[in-house]
């Protein structure tokens, strides 16, 4: 599935019966060094993940997503609650350090 964003930035998703891997932010991510960000959501609501101001994707409630990212995607990050809030969404801030090709980083939303 391909979703086209402004400036030709693409988000691709591949699904199988056990996991979903999302590649971001470039259409030609297979030609670049990449790392995997695993986000485990232990909360009762879904969260959208942003890294360096870029929307990476959504993690469902009590779910887990793996995002295949270019190594140039790192920095100040946040997980923003999608629904289930009364006045304002909960925002969890975190830092994604610079990664090397093939690295795997796990982030747990508790």
C-alpha cells in the first residue's frame, strides 16, 4: 500500500499475518542505510509517532508496530494520543538517538 504525502515523501506498508513493517520517509528506502524502530503500546488508546517533526505512523492500543526508517530519521520525538482523551491528548516525549544501518531500537509506551 502506498500513501503519497507532499514533497514526494512516501509511506509504505507491508503486511503479513504476524507483523506490519512500515518504511519511511523516502520511497527509495531500500537503497539507503536503515534501522528498525519497534514501538510497543501498553496503553488503552492508539498513538501517532513523530520523529524530528515527521509523522512516522500509528501504533494501535495494546499493540506493537515495527517501522523501518532511514538512518537520517532521528532526534526529538513524541507519541501523541489519537483518541480516548477528554480535553487534550497525552503526549509522551522521547529522544531517538542517531542509529546505524541494521540497528533495532525499542520504545515502550507505558
